[in-house]
C-alpha cells in the first residue's frame, strides 16, 4: 500500500484580512476600547463578534488498496481416499455523534456601557487573523490484480463400508470411452486375492491397479478389472493409480443396468467427470 499527501486550504470566511482593519485615523477614536479589549484578551470574543469564520486547511492522504479478482472457470480435482470418511464435527457496532451548538454570547462585563458601534470598531482595529482549522481526509485508490481461479479439490471415499449392492450410486458408474485410451484389457482377481470381496474389488480399482477404467464384482467369480492398455496426454490429479492424471474425455454416469449376478460397474479413479458422485 502506497501513501501520498496533498495539502490544500479551503477558506470559508466572507472577506479578507485587510477588510477587518480600519484606518489609523478611525482606530485613534476608539483607543480606550482597544485597550480594554487587549487587556482582557478579547481575541476570541472579537472573532465571534465580527463573524470571522474559520478557514479549513485540508490534508488529503492517498492510499493505494490492492484487490484481487479471479478470472476463468475453476478446475475441480477429485481425490479418492481409502476407508471411511472421518466423523463429522459440528462448529455492536456502536457509533456516537457529538453535536456542538454555539449559543449567542452576551457582551462581557468589561464592555458594559460601551456602544456596539465602538466595540465593533475596536475589534476591527485589532486586525485579527483568520483562524485556521486543520482537517484530514483519506482518498482510496484501488488497484485490481487478476489471478486464475483456484483448483477446487473434492474428496471422495468410494469404497467406504458398507458398499451397497446393485445401487446406482458411489462407487457405481458406467464409463463413456475416451479417444486418449489405447484399448482395454480385463483381469480377473478371484479366490485368494483381495478381489474376493466387494470392498476388495473396489479398492483394487481405485488404489491398486494403474489406469483402472472400471471394475465388475461377480458374486460367483470375484473381481474383473478393466484397465487401459495405454493413455496419451496428461491432466490434473496425477497419482500412482492415475500416472497420467485425469483422462480427458473419460466420464461416468449411473449404472442403472448392471450385468447379471454382479453389483454393477465400479467407476475408475482417473475419470474426468463423475456425474453420479
């Protein structure tokens, strides 16, 4: 934040200083009044009596404020974690305004019996200066800095127990192919492997087999993992199971028609869009 200062004067009185000073010949006629005024330090009284208004001297401080704004569309990256999600946890100004009222003053006792015209002349012969009041104002200069939007991270626990069977929700999703995948191969993980349970099959696809497109869990066979043979191009979300990150064009929708005697298609971890999550 940078600061600069501008000083200016704003006169608010009705006339100049010379207009309040009478010629010497006129002042000689009211020397006794002048003496009384001086002896009693009547500067404030005379300023009020003559209606001398205060001139305001303004000091303006210019401050530069920097604000940031984002441009573009945020990118969402899905992070998959094994296990179950952690348990959720639940989580005068006063202003005062002082008003100052100025009451009309009566002539002080030391001026009693003196005509108003003589008091006025005596005050004018004092050649009173114009009172100056200092005021400070602040001007804000705003500078906008544009930055790209942050990457939005979404955490999903796809294999959290218990995994519902034949339910078209997480983790089930039918893939829509991507031109960046150079073919697929299926591998069976049956008896004696981690794929012998539904949770195990889900974990194989999400955390055990690189570039798993989707998996099928059959009650009588075990887990079949469909794996991309090769992937071209890279995207955000690079990990051990997604060495190329999110595969552009690979999307998932709800699997509403699962294969016979299976739980349905388990979506893979490297998809670009999960419409059922």
